C-alpha cells in the first residue's frame, strides 16, 4: 500500500530512531525487536548497531523511509576507505568469518564491496562518456 | 525532504546494487561477489593506465584490488569444503 505524503514526511522526520529505542527489524531468524545502541554511516548506507553487537543494515529496519538514504561515493574520503580496508584485512587475518550474518565483518565487507563496485563502475562509465 | 532528482538517484543506486547482488550478499556467494568487484576494478585500472594521468586514482584502484585479493584468499580459505568433492 502506498503511503500518503503526510505519512512519508512524518516517517522521515522521525528517522532514524533514537539510541536506546526498541526497534523492529528482519533478522536471519525472522522478525525481531532489540534495543538500538548506535546508528553509524558505513561507506554506502547506515548500519544500526544493536545492544548485543549485531549490525543491521538500515533497509531491514521497520519504518525505514523509502527510498532510503545513501551516501554519495564522492563523500567518502581516501582516509575513510583506507581505514575500512585495514579493518577488513585485520578481521580476515584474525580468522573472522564473513559468512556470519549480521556480524561486523559481514556488514563491513558488504558495504566495502558495494562502495568499490559503485565507485569503479561509475567512474568507468563516466570516463567513457567524456572521452 | 529529498528532491525528486535525489530520489531518482537513490533509487538508481538501489537498483544498481540489487542487480549486482551487492545489497545483502548471500552467505555462499561472498567469494563470487568479491571476484565480480575485482573484475570491475581491473577494468578501471586498465583504463587509468591507458588514458588517465591521475596517479592518486590509480593508487586507490591498485590498493582496492590488493585488498579484494587478500579478502578473497581469506574467504576461500575459510569456506567449508564442498560435499560433492569429498
């Protein structure tokens, strides 16, 4: 069902939820609720960090406005990308498994792959247009 | 409130990532998705080496490629054995 403009405005104005609020989301086990500890921008989208340490991407949280907010690739600094790459290699080196859904390695690797894809796919097509 | 052109752009990002299978990577597809992204970076790196003088952009692409290779090796090493090969 389509939301009215008023409903859309209201949901955007109240978004994201405050730290400490109980949020509803879809986990690998189905619908769940949990306390929100932190909302953090990744390289492409926002992640919701739960009190138990799980990381839930914004689009899986109930009430997320559509279309959801994305970062522009040009907003990500080289330093930020390098730090992300260092963390990923550290987590991989420490033997963490990216196949553990909703954990930090899984979440960060998802965002890094999405960012890298968008950055180089777009840069390539833009270069072809201007050449 | 976001402008209509911003909304279109956001929908475009969602569609691009969904089509590439990169919004939420399936647990058994990490190695494949890393290889897909590596291919995109390699193509771009070749273009940069051929026509572009941006040393910084080249360095970033090369660095990303190195990171992806390292991650691919780790993911492959930690992958459970394929039962059909046992």
